[in-house]
């Protein structure tokens, strides 16, 4: 087969063609030739093999511009599936997606993940089986399981310290009998946005994630940037105040220590009137100062309680409680400053806000971040940074974990091929 003029030598023609079809939604063979640089003969051969494998199907014809209308191609949505699992101290979220990354089924369990990784893996394998069977999906169509968390690197969340050296991917693969792809939750959330078509033609994209902690996933030309240890994008540990409160990472004045959900809840508990109005619980023993032992999940209260109390502060703000609103706005300003740093360093095109924290409080954080970037982003005279809230913010890491499997098995990492604007093709309606 002929080699591509616009793809890298690290990718196969099959992967390149499949990725372009995924990104385009529907595209003709002629469109594939223009987008990939492959010869017409190569495209015909690859497309025929993809159709024979059930991954791609013909779906209607493009509107005629003179001559015979072009036959359009698209992924066969139900040809393959993947499962994504997000392990977080707040609970475990599972998502089953089809070949396009669309969610077929999802569920969140309030499982405690901190103390016994082996028991948690056994429960996870059973839930994966139940999710696939409950959706009526044939098991041989499931490509694998993606599992993500914030436990990467040398400093895992305090509440997940038992997972630091546990071989979760190997043990889960053994338990469920499917290939397992591990990863970082924020990066998975970013990849899920990209795979589902929510990123478009942007070249440098970030997903800012707020859940138990704060992080960001980075994609450059469609390729996740992981860093040396898989911890690229840790904006939760950007220092905003060198004399600020201690953070569980060992630093001071980090974004998480100043603005994370745990910091908001601590400040709300410290105000007796707000604590009563929001019906917050008492602070954890030894954790009121927010020191290094009281990071996300520290102090023994558990993230489910903390997440619920952060949501309670958000509800109080929506009811008009001024102190609650002020706390959230202060948190949003801190996060916005960290996001501006990220945007300046990466020269971002697009920023998506995601994660359960931003799912409940996006109405406060979104305008603050937009305002910061509109007024202080260094390259704003050259281009704006589009900022939006994810449509699946609460479950984005699990969805992204499933797309990690789809990408690793079907389209190994490669620079994205940009679709020429003049190749946009509209299809006549065709049954799915």
C-alpha cells in the first residue's frame, strides 16, 4: 500500500483512515484521499477491509455537484465497544461506549476505593461484567477496559496511598479477562472530548478537571501529552501564594490548597452561619488546618461526604447565601489564575471544564475563567481561548477511559489529520 504524505510513519494506513472517518462523521473515499494523502488504490483497499471487518459501513450518498454522487462512509457504531472505569475516592464510575465513544450505559457506585485495592478490583471486574451483560452487548465485541484515577506518579492522593504500587491494570485484566489500558483521569477526560468530536479542529486543547483534586488533560494535535511520569497538567499544584497554606503534595499555596473543593468546604465549616445554612458536618479530627495530611480524602471523613458538602455549599450559594457565593467566587478566581498560566504556557485554542466539581459549580467557575482569559491571556490579540463546560462533566473520566481503549486498539497515537474545509460533505438521510 502507498504511504501517506500527511500521516507519520508511526501509524498504519488502516489506523489513519479509520481516524479520519471517525473525526469526519461521514466522508467519501475521495475525501479520504484528500485528507490522508494516500492513493485512491490504497484508500479502496483499506476501506474494503474496514467494511469486511464490520468497522465501517456505507451510509447514503453526498449531494451531487454534477456527476455520480459520492458514496459516504461512517463508523459502524455497534461494531465494537469499550468499558471505562474511573476509580476515585468519591466512588467508582463505569461507562460502556460504542465505537464512536457514545455512551451506551453508565453507572456510579459509592464504593470505598482507599484501603483494599485487591477487593476493589474484584468488585470492579464483577461490575464490568454486569454492565456489558445488562446492555445486551456480545462480549467478543468489547475491545477492553480503560481504568483511570489520580494515583499516578510518586505522590498519589492521600486517600489512595494503598494504590501507589498496586498493579491495578494487571490485576483487573486477570480478573475480568479483557485487555486493560491504565491512565490518568484528567487526561482521559480530555481524550473523551476529542474522540466524541467535541474538540473540532483546535490544535492545542486542555480539559480542566475538578473532582477530588484539580488537574488538566492536554492534547496537542489530537495526541495526549502525558509528561515523563504521566502527570502533565497538574495545575492543582501550581503555586499561587508562596506563603499560603500547606498542601498535601508538600508545597504551599497550591491551587488545591487555596481553591479546591476541600478548601471551600473547610472555609464554609469555619463560618458557623454558613455551616448551619448549608447543613455541613463537623470538620475531621486533626484536619481543620488543611495541612499535608488533610489532602483530598485525608482526615478520615471520606470523599463522598466532602463532595456532598461541596455540593451543599453550591446549593446554598444558589439560594442566595452571600458567604457561600463569595467562597465559590474566590475559589473560581484562584482557579482562573492557574488556568491562565496553563493557557499561556500551552498557547491554548480551547479549554473544556469537566469533572464532578465543575458539573455542580460550573455556573460560577465558567464566567470567572472566561473573564480571566479574555482580559489577561497573553496571546489574546492573536486569538481567543474558547472556554466551555463539558456536556458530560460528571462522568467524563470514565467515558474518556473507554475512548483510551478505542484509540489504543484501533487508532494508535498519531498527529491528527486536518480535514480540508472544502471537503465537507452533506449526506442524504440514511437509516442507522
